């Protein structure tokens, strides 16, 4: 890894996990597409997973009391099978195919952030188990391929949990447990290399700084304007990600 990759990569990690600390938004939505402009996407996905596990381990104890355990069980019970499927695709799919899939998912989620009211299901009093299992499997599959497990899981949990604090805490818990499952699958498939683990250590200071800064500022930002900025970043990253893939580079 050269100095340019280290500096630019550290900035990307800081921004993406700072956003997650502020909003709960999946850091992979920003981190994976931007880092993949510097590093092979098949390296970026497991690398970003290491960051996610570290982030989750830091805050999971603080938010566990607000987690909706029944929703958590539904999501985790089906997502593991999805992770198994997705990780196999990651191991064998071409880099351009992964870029196209990832950019499409990012664009869809950016639209969801821009128009939250029109993309949210009505709140249900009792869990819709079949729909939950389907969303869990879809989230696990997509997460295994691209690291972007958020959209299907967020769609289901938002239809089940009205309180924003409990929703954020439940999402973080689901993502953290899924990330641990993905670590086991990626390890079994040999996706974690010595070089990758060394790269993770290089980016650790910017990750720690992001967690600290995000925790300080998360109550001081206008949510509407902030969401517009985040959506703009996501759309730009999707465009930059898909152009080389469409050109076949």
C-alpha cells in the first residue's frame, strides 16, 4: 500500500464511520465504493468487515438494552444462510460485476434516504415473520457479496419498530451479529489474508477517531440537511463506482 492509498483510505474510513457513529447508517455504503476506487473490491469487502466488527464491539454493550430481541431473532435466523450464499459469490464473481451490483444497491438506498416517508412501510403491531425471514436472507446474501446488508434489513425493521432509538439499536445489533457470522465464513473461505489484516491496522487510528468524533457530534446536526448530504455522497460514489465497470476497466 502506497502513501496515497493510506492517506486517502484513512480519510474515507474516517468519514464513513463518522457518519455511522452519527446516524447509524451502514458505513459500508460509503466506505466500500470509495475504497474500491483505491483497492481491489474483493479486498475492500473483507477489510471493511473488520472495521464494522471493531465498531460494533465498541458500542454494542451501550445499546443492548434498547434492542428489540424478537426482531433480532427473526433477522439473524435467516441471514446466516444468505451470508453463506453471498460469500461464495464474492469469492468467484468478477470485479466489474460486483461494482455494478454495489452501485445499484447504493443508488436505491440513497433514494430511500432522500424520501424516507414514501419508502417506509406502516408500523405493524406484531412481527411479520415470513417477510422478516425473506428480508433477513436477502440482507445476508447482499452483505456476503458487497458488505451492503442494510437495505433489506432496514426495510423490515422500520416496518416493525416506531421508536427511532430502539430502531437504531436493533439495526446495529443485527449488523454486528451478522458481521461476526460473515467473519467466520470469510475465514473458512480464505478471504482474510496477512496483507489484509496488516492494512486494517494501518487504518485503525482513523477508525478510532471517527467513533470519538461521531459520538460527540451526533446530537448537534440537523437530520434533514444531513440526510441530503449523505444521499448526495452515496449517489456520487455509485456513479464513480459503476463507470469503470461499464467501460470494462
